[in-house]
C-alpha cells in the first residue's frame, strides 16, 4: 500500500459475518487506510456483536447495507451462491468490492458481475488470498525474470481435514457450490495461474467423492497445460487422514503453527452430530456465536509466511519453493534462501489491492476477468471428471503486472 496520510479512510462493510469474515477481519482491522462501518448478516446475535464491537451500523441483508451512505466498499463473504447477487448489489449502490472465492458458480454470473461493476465504475477484487502471499509474488518475479530459464512445471498439493470442519447444508450440496473444488481449488488454481502467466490451455481432472454421508467432492487430482507448454499438477484431499503439514513445515494457510500429530482429529469432532446440530455449530463459530474464536491482529507475531500446502515450481535451471522465511532456491550451486518481509495480517495484501485501486488509481490485477478465468478452470475440473476427458478453455486472461 502506498502511503497517503491525507487520504480519507475507506469505509468498509462486511456482508456475511461467518468464519470467512473472522479470518479476514485482521486484514481490515490492521489496515491504516480502512475503517469498518457496517456489517450484514441474517443472525441477530451476529449483528448485535458487530454493532457493539465496531460501533457500526448493521443490516439483515446485503441490499440494505449496499444502500448505506456510510459505506465505500464491501467484503463479500456470504455462501458461494450469493456472491454474484451481492457484488451486483454493491455495484448498484456504488460500492467497491472484495469478493471471496469462488467469484461465482457460473460463467454467466461472472459476466453479470463484470458488467455491473463496469457500468457503475466501481472496483472489484477477486480475493483468492493465498496467491497474494509474498513468497508467491517473489516466485512469479523470479520465474518471469528468465534467470532460471523457462518455466517447466508446478506441483502443488494439500492434505487436511477440511471436509470435517462444521458445514451448513448448502456446503454439502454440489449444486450450491459445495465441495473442495469450489472451496479450496480457487487458491491452488489462482496460485499456479499467477505464477504461470494466466493462460491455461486445457484441464484434465478426476474428483473423489468417498464419504456417502458428505456427498460432495472431497479430493481431486488436476493436470493443467498452459499455452506455452508449461504444466501444473494440483492435488487436494480434505478427508482428514494424512496431513501434508509434514511437507510444509507444519505451517498453515494463516501462518499458524499446526499440530504435528493430528491424524483423524477433524472427523472425530463431528461424530454423532446430526446435520442440524452441525449447522448450529457452524453458526456458533461465526461472529457473535457462542464459540467464536478471538480475533487476533497479529497471531504469534507473524514470524513465518503462510503455507497453503506444498508447492514446487520447476524451471529449466532451478526449483523454487515457498519457505517460512521467503523463497528457497535449489539450483546447480546447491540451496539458498531469499528472505522476505512478513505481512502483519496474512490477507492484508488483498485489501491493499483494492485500496490502491480506489485511492491511487492503480490497476486491479485480480479483477472480474481474472476471477472468471479461475472459475473456468474449476468448472472444467468438474466437467473433465464427469466426462473423463481433457477440457479446452476459452476464457483465460494473462496476468497483469
């Protein structure tokens, strides 16, 4: 973020006060150019807690919040099938927006969102936050410098118990955006597209649905071919047995230190719960709920960079990997580390992109067209698995520096 002590703070409203909002809050609360002025959620207890904690106005739905004159921008963290309507409502109210992943559930909805933002003259950032991490940006810089030759392949994999954290009914319904492809696939796809230049040519994938009590995709393997011939292999398992922390320093996506032995813990915590009880537990974990975790602006001092699973980027003359302190380079001369400064709040760089666009007129790199291209890959993963064939893509866009 560029320094501008004379700029008025960007007044933010948060739409959807669940667990996603809780994880994003440190980025908003610690940002010097942001003030939280509003929140929207159907749960009265969430609105009451939000009004008390932030001295902010609250609303029961997105449309009411987006009509407020006390809001300049919104963070959309509602369930996936509401993203399109909420961003369109924000644009209609003249509000800029950060939209959680995935951008939407259909390419047609992405087009509606892009058209609404362009008509209103507002800014939209698709906040697939893991690719914003400083090590990922540095790897992209090193790859595109040509210092290590052409990019050849990328390998990215994550194993954790995501499917067995408390879920609402729609999160277990693939027609409403349930399943690991929509929930975590955006981070992997966004990361390799950002490093690889954006232009994916084709996708071949297989999805795994291995638990009849949770009938959504809980695992996938995907092979992406880029227009320049480079490739990416993406693997994710959310079934909570093996934990890939063994391969990424036992550091999680929020830069938190993970337990070193937690095999099976996630699924055991939900044993015996009915679907209704699980849904109530999910609500209790949101803002104002009885089990809400404390919001920490700088957990553990942020002494390490976040790790979204394991990633190795292979060029002709070197392999590159995110590390707890920055980027590790493996080449013919051995191994060396490039240290990078820590980010006070893991997702603050997402807020920076919107802030710089609104206040300083900087271009939005992760705009609606970029978010639509990410979704096209996710949809192709589903289609490829159903039809057991390679899917050619049509709506890819290159990265913008």
